[in-house]
């Protein structure tokens, strides 16, 4: 299972406010994430699940700002695809928290 962080930034919108575009992407996530687990963060979105399905979803998300008036979109993707043992978003955070005790 992969854990992916994605940040989609619309450019050429005529405003510095991004929240309408983030909300539109969040709506797309809610309607089309299927079995993928995701979490909105202040700087991007974390998605957990099958990597091929995540890529399909990211492709859809990349188009959302264009549909909402952006003239250019910059999408950054960071992938953690560990195959030696199962992992999850919660497990990664718990591992660090356990070391802080």
C-alpha cells in the first residue's frame, strides 16, 4: 500500500486565495475517492491505498483547477511505497510518537 502526498496549486487565477480551488478538489475527492483513504492537511492532501488508483485520482484532481478557471496548474507528488511490511498513515505517526515517549 502506498502513501502519497499531493499538492495542487492553481496559477493565473487573479487572486492569492486558494481555498475555493482546494474546496473544489476536496469535493472531487469526496465523490470519487472510492476505497482510497485520504486526509486534507494545511499544505496538501495525503492519500493511502493502491498506487495505480491513487494516480488515477490525482489525474482527476489535477484537472479540477482548470475547470474552475485556473490558466496553469502545478501538481507536486511525494510517494512512500513500502513493500517489506504493511504500513498506514496512522502507523507512521504512531512510530514517531512511540519514540518520543
